[in-house]
C-alpha cells in the first residue's frame, strides 16, 4: 500500500477538525513518524456518523490489541452469560470446548458464530486498497454496525477500529486487555502481518516502526481511549498482574452480572504467545 505524501503537511494542518483528545493523540504520533500521525488523524478526526447509523446498544468492545489475553478475557465474559465473538477463536472450529480445560458445564461458547466482517476489515487494512487514502475511504463506506446481535467482541482487528465503533455505539463499554507494552511488542512481532496499536493503521505493520515507536504508539492509543471514555465505562484487565478470581469479580461488577461459582475458574492465561 502506497503511503500518503506528508512532506508538505505540518502538525497544525493535521489538527484541523480534531477534538482535544484526538489532537493530543495525533501530536504524540507526529513526534514518532508524520505518516503514522496522518493515518491516525484520518481515523479519529471524523465527522460524526448520521443519526440513522447510530445504535444505542451498550456493546462491550474489547479494545486491547491481540496478544494481551483477549482470548482468556473474552471467554470469561462469555462465562458471565454474554454472547461473545473472539475473532481468533472463530478460526478454531475443531469441536472441543473452548477454551481447553473449561468444563462443558461452565461453557456456553458458540464456535459456529460467523466472523462478522473480519476478512473485509483485514482486506481494507492490509491488502486491497492501493493507497492509505483509499483504505480510509473504504472504511468510510463500510458498515461497521456488525454487532447488533452480540453482547461483546474481542481481538484484532477490533482494537484498530475502536474509535469508529464508539461513534456507532456511543453507549459502549470498553474492556482494555493490557500487558507491559515492551513485552507486547516483543511477542506480537512474531505474528505474521501484525499491525501497530494505532487506529486504522492502513498499510502499516509492526516492522515499519522501531520497538520504541511501537511502544509509544501503544501507550498513545491507550491514552486516547482513557481520554475519550468516562472512567466508569472502561475497565483495564491485566492477566499477568491480577489473580483470575479478582478479574472475574471485576468483570462481573463492570458488566453487572453474577459471578460464576468457584468451579468455573477463570480461563487462565491462554494468550501468552
């Protein structure tokens, strides 16, 4: 995908039309790499969608990137009785209970759920569009109202379109699965065609940035979400720093669901790749 020519664009040019939180996000990325900032600016400094496209559904958005235990946490949310899609799990259709080790009595994971547009989104982010502008134009035309019949959605590419999803689902709650950003970059780079933690990173993969830049982009993305979301509608989860039962209880409280019985243990650290 051909990058946009940003040689003649100043930071002030990029901030036109941006809100306070969005402008701060673009500034941070401009300090890393101007073309990254321009890509992100196109994703977050948007006109709001028409009211006819907006849903009042309180969708639960897994806003953390892949390789942050999105599988474990999405399964825990499912064990709380909610209808969940995890994009990675959607590819794992071998008929065994998901995740391994969770008894059928505790599990209601539906392995037959469709993948809800994931191929379309990846095509736009990485493959089909010839330019960054064309990629963003494709997202503008794409109907991201995919999740009206679900309670929650997790895993890449969801975190790349979290900002856009929040415009379409303004009552959404965010669950941000978090880990040490340096470790995240180290682990995530092993995934083929993994993208940096940037909103709509059209055409970018992790290797386009240094490790330090990827860490800074991860932190900037988290700070953007913390800035735009009311604190009571965003939950941070770190399975490497919190006991499983504590996570279960915090999820149950956040989602206003009863805590499962002790025999339904937290699914564990299944995403430490």
